[in-house]
C-alpha cells in the first residue's frame, strides 16, 4: 500500500501539473492518467534501474512500456548518452503521442526532459526522481539539458513535465554522500526565501542526514512548495527564479574544474553558497554572525566548505565567465541581501570578489 502525503500544484496555466509526495508511491500509484497515448518510454540508469525499474513499470497499467538504461554519472550527461534515448525511441517506433518517464536523479531527469523537448519537436514526460537533490529541486520547474566540456547545462530547453511523483522511500538506498548533496538545495531555500524553514532545518539537520522519514517528508514538501511558487511567478528565469541559483555560479565552476561527477552537484553548491555568503559579507549585506550561520548549517549537512585545493582565482574567473546568468559580458551573482532574502547582481565590487576568491583558493579564513 502507498501513502500519498501531499499533492502540490505547480501553477502554470495550461501547463500546470501536480507534485505527488508520499511513501510507497513507486509501483503503487497509478500514473497512467498522465499518459495521453499508449506508449511509455522509461529512462533510467544502471544504478537505479536494478532497484526500481520493475516497480516503475507497474505504475503504468494498460500502457506499452519500453525502457532505456543509461550509464550512471554526471560525466555521461552529454550528446552521446542523450542519443541513446533517441535511438531507443526510434527503434521502438515511438510516436509524438509517447510519454517519456525519467526514473533517477538529476542527470536522468535533465536528459529525459531534454529528449522529450526535442523528440518529434516535443513530447510529454513525467518525472519520478529518486535522489534527494532531484526530488527537492531539479525535477520541478522544467529545466532540461546536457553539459558541454566548457560549461555545465549550457545546452537545453524549458519543458515542463506532466507530473512529478516523489517516493521518499527511494532515499533509503542512497549513499550518505548523495543525501548530503541533496541537502545543499534544501538549505538553499531557507537561505534565499524562508527563514522559518532555515530555523527548522537547524533544528532537524541530523534526522535529515540520517534519512528519517518524517523529517525528509517535511523537507521535501517545504522545498517543493518554495520551488513551485518561484516557478509559477517566473517560469523562464527572467528575474526571481535566478535567485534559486545561490551558490551555483561558484559551484558550477568547481564541477567543471574538477571534472563532471568528481564533485557532486550538491557538494559544489554547498561550497558555492559559503563563498557567496562570504562575498555578501564583504559587500556589507550580511553580518559576520550571518556568515557563520551559513557555514555552520552547510557543515552540519555534511558538505565541503572549500573548493579543490589546486583551484586558483583565475580558474574561477575563467569558468564563471560562461555562466548562463551573465548578461552582456557582465558576471551576475546571486548574493544574500540578508538571510532569507537573495538578490541577483552584477554590481559586486571586483575587489571584494577577488578577496573572496583569494581567501578560499588559499584556504584561509
């Protein structure tokens, strides 16, 4: 038996869709009502597939279900792996009435969504995220894409799913490192929008790290509610939605430098949020006590506080120059105007940015 705990709407007019959050949903909850045709293609990877693929198939009674299993890892989020999805769709003669289903973490979700946006100029897809990071962030909002050797997520499309089904039970098979990586995005919501949630996280971070169901369900609900509210107001990231990228400009630079997959996305974002808080303090936005608060919660979530030891300020500046938020050659960063209030700005003083990069790259305080 499944337990549907919450159903949240993402309000986008004709493109609105629900987020179902619960326990035991995978294989128990019938998703066939979100499939317009008779064909379903489930996309997963060689780690998640053996655990959950058969259960996922059972979520689509009465449909013809095909599958494609991708190699796991951020390093495989590229054109070559994306083509495996197109190969399977064409070999199985899937029409424009097909529905793709992303069963896995953020890499599978991003690639499946991009394939859905592109195949026959756009088909439907459903998200079944199985990692904490994908459940609280990447599965909601319609951002899809792949990486390029010169920059993360630089090729993609906005393509909203038909539904998002989150089964918290899948988190119990995650390695602790993956749980911590997901908590980076959870902490982010508290830092940019919701100080009450941040306070709750500070009181409950240990149960979250330990994967306690009650704490996880609450964190997923509140994170998804925040993401859904932002996406409803700014679907295409013209303003407000960009604040969801706190720590991501620094973080994407770390991921690209380290080689995709060597640092998990959430690990890089955790370090990036600390660096963004440091720069926010240097800009006079937040106090030293606020900065220390950021460092403390990121550390308690089990996330790194420093970039790779060999990374230099020049490495950061070169890699951040290709960030998607940049406009007309100007570096745009998400900073904390205060805890619970983020701002996207290109006005950070160069001397302050340089000081932040020097401090972290030299591994000084």
